[in-house]
């Protein structure tokens, strides 16, 4: 059986002091991470997966785990059929889940005094066409919407609200009037957040300079 050696060197030595401090810091972080599971918040969160994920994020922020960026997701928005907008339609239910979850998260952070230190960006990787297909749904579209929430977000509509009139020469629509034409490159939004919120240069991260078209959300 191999022998185990123990050092009697005092922890005041720089190398051992660093190891000791790192170990203590790691244990403290693990304790904070473990405490996130018991976080309930200042509000009652809805009973769905997105709300549970956002409650975990809120708990991580309150417990001080040190993470600056969080990412959560919810699916099911590929609504090519039976979309509906009232009476329990698929899209109505999805938007209700999104609304209720974000509202709880927003109010919880406000109750914890963290809202001014928080920026929430809501986005999708694809948009929807404006016209209904033959299955009471909508197909993939060219443009979408981003939503920003937070205590210091400069609210409002950035860009021009698209006219949904498919007739004639409508500059806000394309593809024979079926798609909304995008006005803001999503990378410009990221550039603004990187530069003005996270305080880091956006050009090397995005692989180009998109700051000129960045909306002044923060």
C-alpha cells in the first residue's frame, strides 16, 4: 500500500496559502450553489419548466454564485398547425407561459432589489410569417421580435411597426407580402449589450462591427 505524505510546512508560504484560499473559496461557492435549490423567492412562480429555470437563475443571483450570464429556453413555438390565439390554442398557451414566467421573475428580482442590475433578453432563432397557412398555423418567417426587460432598460419600440397590409408596395413586407422585413440586425443588439452592459468589446466576439445600428436599449 503506498505511503501518504503530509507536509508540515506553514500555510503562510505563498504557494500553500494560495491553494488554501482557493480551496476555501471553492467550498464556499459550492455551498452557495447548493443553497440555490432551496430558493423560493419573494413571489410564487408558475408551475412550468421555464418558470422553474428562471427561479433557479434568481436564486443563483440572490445567493451570489458569481455567474454573470444565464441562458434558459422554452420550446414548442414551431406552430405550423392548430396555432390559435384564443380559447386554448397552442400559441396562446405558449405566450401565456412566457408572460407568466417572466412576470414572476421580474417581480421577484424587484422584491430582491436586483432589478436594476438585471437585463433580460428574450429572442427566438426564427420568426413567423404573417399569414395563416392551410392548417390554422403559420410557417417560418424572415423577421422576429426581441424583447428587453430590466430596471434600467430604455423602454419603447425600436424600429418601425410593420404594416401587415399585403396589398400594393408595402416596404415593411417581403416575399409577396408574407414576411415582415427585418430592420435591426440581431448582432447590433448583442453589440449594444456587450459594450454598454457587460463592458467588453463587441467586435472580436461578433466577428465584425455592428455598433452603428445598435438600438439604445441600455
